[in-house]
C-alpha cells in the first residue's frame, strides 16, 4: 500500500506481542432474573465495532468531490442492542436493533446529503435486525436426544452455511467475508427475512429449516443480444426455502439463539461438519433479444469447523479453522459488486482504465458460480506476566470462480486479534488484498485495505 499502514501494522503487532494473553469467562452477562433459579429472565447485549481504515481506492475514485487514490476514515461498522426474554421454557421473544456502516461520507439516514445537520453520513437510521417469537414444540428429555422449536418473524435462522448465521460478536477475522450472506440487502434485510422456522437437535445433529417471504426486488434487466445477464427482480416474490444442519462430533454448541460462534478462544473442543441450501423460485430476471426470462435463485454449501485447545493445558493454546464451499446460481452471468462502507464514487473526469467493480473499495462480491473460503487462527500461549491479554494471529483466503468473470479471483486476509478481556474487549488488525478487474477476463492489479477494529460488548 502507498501509505504507512504496513509499518503501523508491524509496530502494533510487535507492541501487543510483547504483552501477555488470557481470556476469562463472560458469565451470564447483563441479565435480569425473575426467579431464584434464573430460568425466568431478560438479557441485554450491547456492542460497538469501530473501524479505522486506510483504503487503496480503485482507479477512477472520487471521495466527496475529490479524486482520491487512498482514503483514511473512522466509522461504525456496527452499533447494536440485543434483548431477549424467556419467562417460560415454552416460549421466548427476541429483539435486535441498531446501526451499521456509518462513516464520514456514507451510511446516513434517508435523504441525508451535502452539508449541514442532515449532511452526508449523518443521523443513520436505526432499524430492527431480528424481531421474532419462538415456541418450544418438543423439549429435550432427560437423555437430550431430540428437541424442536418453532419461530416466526424477522429472523436469522438461515440456511446455506454456518457463517450465514454468524454472530458478529466473535468473528475470527475482522469481519465476515459478506458473500456468506448471498442475499444481503437485496431480497433480505441485513441478512434477515420474514418467515417461519424450525430448529432443534437430534442427538449430535443440530438443524434449522425455514420458509420465508423474500423482500421485493425490482431491478430492470438490460437487454442483451449476446449473453443474458440476470438481475434481482422477483415480482410478487414466491416463498423461499432454506436450511442448514451440522453434525457436532465433540462439544455441543448452543442453539438458543441463531448466532454461530467464529472462535471460542480456547474454551471449547468443537468439530462440526455441515451442509445447507437456499432456493427462491423466480428470484431474478434477464432479457435476451427483447425476451424477458425469470430464473430461480439456488445456493448450496458444505463446510467444516474446528476449534480446540492444543498442547500444554497451562498455556491454553488453541486452533480455529473453518472452510466452506458455496455453489450459487442466480441466473445467467449474475454478478454483484460492492464494498463495505465504501467511501468512493466514480470520478467522471477520470480518463484512465476504471475498475470493472466500480469506485472505492468495491470488488466482485458474489455471483453465479462457486466460492471457496478458508480461514485459520492460532491462539498463542498465555503470558504469566499479563494472563488476561491474548494474541491470536489469523489468515484467510477466498477463491471466486464466477461465470461472469472468466478470470478467477483470489482474495487474501492476514491479521491478529488482541484480546483484552476475551471477545468482550478486543482490538483486531487486518490487512486485506483484493483483485482489480479492468475487464471481465483480466485482473490488472491488486489493491489493499488496512483495518483496525476496536470492539467491546457487554
């Protein structure tokens, strides 16, 4: 990168590496008990994830009217509140609301632009992420062989993969790769859909299945005389179906809430394999020689997750690894480009070769084709001088083979978590590399992005 990001990364890595490591248990958190046993309760979870970034922008980027090769910003990736209550083992209510992706130039409320009290990026809209009710149909018996619950509302019990229902509190990397939510902010609401689901366990098998009503999409397909290109246009959307099941060989994970854990920081022995799917009939549309055609959306995935201590118990080292293969069919040549908290727009005066994905940090996010994602981390041994502080370096790799881009793309991430108090208080550093397509079959360059995340939750 053409900035001091790499030097800063090395200095911070060295400084934190000299400190100790450690991770205490969180306990029951902010919880109000309505009986002595604590079985009737209301619990609250609050969290912030603040990002400071240095972004190598794609060619032809303009930020707030200024041509820009590199942008530094500070913004809120997530500001959230979660509340859930269970005063009977037979039913539960969950509410989850907050703000996402607010920076100095984008993420503001509806209609915000320009300068002033309602200028660009200001006063973001707070909205509900989850709002659902759940009922226990079959509670586990003493042998805990089988359970089933039913829920309805705006929910996150997704299909496809483990990471499609990932918790945002305990990622291994600084964030999810986002393509793990293939409908994100098109036919879903920030990875949630209105619908009904069943979830439960059958021995060591953990399952969730859903029927949803996708949000309306209405993009107009561009007519082509050669190759049809599908876009999101579902009309009076037909019901979607999805599900995910994983076999848990070792420790059993909780499924009280939909959120799956990214790393347990050496506190569990987990090895799971899973598979899932999603299908929505007539979810996209294309136009070829003036004839419009509808196409189903079908996504499938298989994955594996391992998280367990290794070596001397006193040192509390641990490994975390996850791998997933997605097969997505959104219709012919479907391609979606986007960038997280993208600060840039296209510069109309730029005369060079622009990035096919667009300005800022945009990249080909997902499309019809296959995506393979793998990440791995190592929790370093405790330091007796500062046992609460822990260090966990990680790497991640993505390979995208999309029909609309004959040149396969490789994406790399490297970084480290610095746990001050487990996931409740941590700082994460990550450097990411993305390919820049000048044409659909040519990668002309690679650009980088350096992120420091400050994350706390209670």
